[in-house]
């Protein structure tokens, strides 16, 4: 696979779902990828990337931003409140708003900084104990809470359980978003993004299909 193959598959999935071309944003997940692989994708003209950790993003993206215009950086991993300011200054969007304490911290910092990235609320659609996210039953209330804080909530995000049919989780997320009037759906990864697009994904998070398997640091 490659960037070209992935964008072609997205275009085909959009057409199959009777959606307009370009309605799905491809987030190239660059976490733990070597800089030369990320640079190769930048040189092909792609500008939207996703990182899991604020610390890794801070070490990688300021340098790339000096050399490439128009980078659109999304934080897709869990965010600690003590890293919130750094995340807000680095990122164009945060996909992992998952608890009231974080929402309140982001709201306070947005007042101080005078701006806020686009926000997605993470929903734990599989109700998994080990996974972050608001439970589906609590999602409507948390959306309202974030909106009352004047936060720019653009949509919802989910990561389906690995051993369950992802389409069920994508459909649930779309239903919660629709009843809350939220246009954004961050769902779908390398193995299932076509299904996500069929069910309304606006952002798909694809890593290995673009960059190849992740390179783990040597022990």
C-alpha cells in the first residue's frame, strides 16, 4: 500500500456510498514513524497527519512546519490535562476529549490563549474497561456540557473493539452524532476505513496502509 493507493481507495468508497468526492479527510497516522517516511509523504503533497502523543508531536512537527506549508496536525491519542496547553498550541484538532476534567481545562486554556483547536469527543462505543472515552449512555450529556463551555465540538471519534464487527460501532457513533447535530465522524483505520466511509466517516485515521508497518525502537 501507499498514499496513492489509500487515496484511490477512499475515492472509490466515497463514490460507492454516493458521497461527494473529497468529503472524507485522510489523517495519515505518523506516530512512531521515522522522519524520512513522514517527509516522503509530505513531499507527495499530503498535509494532514495524526499523532498519538504530544511529546512525540512536539519533537517532530515544528521542524516540518518550518519546511512545509499548510500542515494540519491532529492529536488522536489520549491527552493528559498537564499536556493540554502544549497540545492546543501544536495541533489543529484534538480527537480525544473524553472526560469533564479535560473539557474544563481546554475551556480555561481557550480563554487564555484566545483560540481552540477543533475538538472531537471520544466515545467508548464498546464500553471497554481498558479504553478511554465517554460511554454511549453519557454521550449526549457530555456533548451538551462541552457546548455549554463554548468549546468548538466538531464531532465524535471511536475506536471499535478489535474482536467485534466495526460497522456496528460506526453506526452507533453516527447515530449519536446525528441526534446531537454534530457533522464530524472520526472513525475508520487501515483495516476498515471503507466501512466507516459507507457509514458517514468524515475523517479516517490510516497509518500502516500509507507508511508500512511501524518501526519499533531498538531495545
